[in-house]
């Protein structure tokens, strides 16, 4: 073992705890081995341990990451993730002639923490998306109740929205019918649309429904929302844009 490697082993075990970097049980016992194999326990309660091979010329040459000794936390794919992240970290920090393991471990920890933060952001975003989608999910399935800010609404006992229907338009074998109603808030617009989906199976099963509303709230604040539906990107925005000509407190499907 070179003096540089010996010092690095002591430093890592001092910083991260005894057992962080230990010789492998299948260590080469020849008087002058060409390499030394160690087990590196990555920091963190759910981190893996890796097998590293240090050439006799280390730190002039980098250590090799042979593979995973134990996977972390029993999570599927975690060992392969830790192996890949550490290899990338090692390749980033290694400089010929300088010991690199401490810097590689710190870079690994930084990348894992960054990945966890991104996963948490994605999880929060998914929860927010699920909350929004959930506002109409019961209606989309044809169920008779839905939860909203005012509590649970039973569509079967709810007074039907005052829809005004357009003439039926058929073009290229597609049938179009507009439903228009006056609303006073975004919540009421959503509820009207949910009731329409629940009450009309043909609309519920349509390949694409276009929805939009434009509402002037307190203080003159304008609320716009639209959904072009599948296969009709921008259609809902077009409805809102045309509504800017003067129609307010209106919900269109």
C-alpha cells in the first residue's frame, strides 16, 4: 500500500466512521501486489458499498470501480444507481498525482442529494397535478358525486346548469355542439363541466372536448382557463381569445 493510499484510508475512516474504507477479504497477499482492492461504504443510511481497486501507481492513476458489494436499502435499482453516480463523480474529480477518494465521495453525496431534491419536486408536482385532475375525475368516470371546496356534491340532486346549446354542426364526419352557461367563479365553471360529463355519456366518451371560461372577479381580475382536448391543441385558447371581445362570466364546452 502506498503512503498516499494509507493516509487516505485513515482520513476517510476518521471522517465517515470506521469501516468506511476497508481492505477486501480477497486481498492479494503477495509481497508486492500490483493493486489493492478495498470496500468503500458510501455515506448515508441507504447507500451502497462498492468494490474499488487501487493500482500500485495510485494516485498517478485512478482507482477502478469494480462493482457493487451490497445494494442500498433494499431498493430495486439503487445499487446500479449508486455505482453509476460514483463512477461519474470519480471521473469528474480525479487529477493525476492527487488523491481523489474524499472528493469523489463528496461529489457522490452532492449528486445524490440533488437527485433526491429533484425527485421530491417531481413528487410534489405530481401531487398537485393529481389534485387538479381529481377535481373532475369522478365525473370523468360517470360517478354521481365529486368533492370540491364546498364539500361533496351529488350530481343526481344538483340543479342542472342553465346550458344554452348551439345548433349541431357536422364536418368531416365529426359532430360539434357548443354548451354555454353563465358562471360567477372558476369553481362554478369547473362544477358545471363536471356535471355535464356526468350527465351526458356521449360527451364523456367523446374523443376530444374543448372547454374554456372567462370570468371577471373582484377588483376587475380576469380569470381565463381552457383545454383543447386530445387532438385539438390550441382550440380552447381560441375560444378564450374570441371571448375577449366582450363575453365575460361565461363557460363554454
